[in-house]
């Protein structure tokens, strides 16, 4: 994508839906978007065409249809009656094999790609806390930790900026999520004890280094768009970050839960990449 075209699209408030086609750079190293392209595509869902053979027309059609559906979803276009996936000629029957074939790869391959040094905002996509920001500036739990909640946008950014770090704990890849501002700057997002009667666990930010397995998360792309943030190891592993219990009239507590519905989906975006409303009413400079 040309830099000037990208800037024009962003200035015109066009949606950008990335596709990954290139496998390696000219020097033979794995390709990864960097610089200005990395900034505007970081945290976005992208469609993976790297493993598609141009002669495999059915696979090309499947990925293309998935991409069209993703674009339609961003534009709020109802495709239930108007979109017809591309048709391909049926492949000739293959001879029987003694061993079953492996399961096909997902049509839409979605990966969260961390931008080094980026500051992120984590915003509730749906459910009771729709549009609210994950914040670390909450109520004190003890001298080493504070609770976490969601709240409407705070123009000072107090507690709303996070760093997402790649990590490898016990040979398992994952992410750590660190608070970047406010009184809990430098503390990690964790879930360990504080289990509620329904089995959910209240989330907090804690001094680090803590138990590394309690600090480790997975960030999975959702079919509905956005991301599910999942506890990956140790206590409450497999439970997903949600915000549905009222803290007061305007804010919600954040828990991990077995719930995998709308309450579990979040948008993760580079801090400072504003929505149209935020562009019309920009925030004042943040005071560190």
C-alpha cells in the first residue's frame, strides 16, 4: 500500500482491512509490516493468503468470500439475502486413502500482531459495557494490587493505556498486558484468586514480577470481529475476559468467565487512533 494512498484513506475515514500475501522479504527474512504500515494495521484482523496456491481455486474463493464478509460486517451491510459466495467447479473425486485427511485450515486466519513499543486502548465491543475502556485506575485490593473495571472514555487517559508484550512461559507463547499510566503504571493484568460464587474470577493489576503463569493471556480473533482475551495458564485457564457486573451506575467490574458470548469481545487499538467522534472532539495532551 502506498503511504500517500493510506493517509488519504484514513483522512477520509475509510475502513482498512489488511490481507497478508507476502511470505518473506527480499533478504529472506519473514515479512512483517513495520513503520507507518505497521502502525495503521497493528491490532487489526487480517486474512491470510500466504499459504494459498493460485491453482487451488476453491481455496482462493473461500478466503476471498471470508474477506468480503469481513468487509461487509465493518460496513454494517446485511449479507443474509444479498451476498452470494463465488461458485467453483466441484473438484474431481480423489482416490480413497488409507488414512483420514487432516482437517482443513480455517477460512479466515486471524492473528493479533503486537507492534513493538505501541500503547493500546482495550475497548468493550458489545454487551453491558459496550464502548467502555478497560482501566487500571480502580479500587485498591491491597498494597500490591488494585481491581480493574471498565468506564466511559476518560479524556485524561488515566489508567486506559496498556502495553501488550509477547511472552513465552513454560514453552507456551502468549501475551502480558501491562498498565502504562495512572497510579498502577507498570503493574500486570492478572487473574488468580478472588473467585465468585458463580465460578468467575475478578481481575486485577498486580505488582510484577508475580507468578508468571497468572500474568499470561491469549488474544484470539473473533468471528464477529474484535478479540477474546483468554487466561492461558494456571488458575482459571481457558476463562475469558468479560465486563458485565455493575460497579456503579456507569462502570462495570472485569472478570474472567466461561462465558464466550458478546460480553467476551473487545476491540484493541493503537492509542491515539481516534474514532470520527474523537476526531471532532480531540483529547488534550496526556500528562505522564
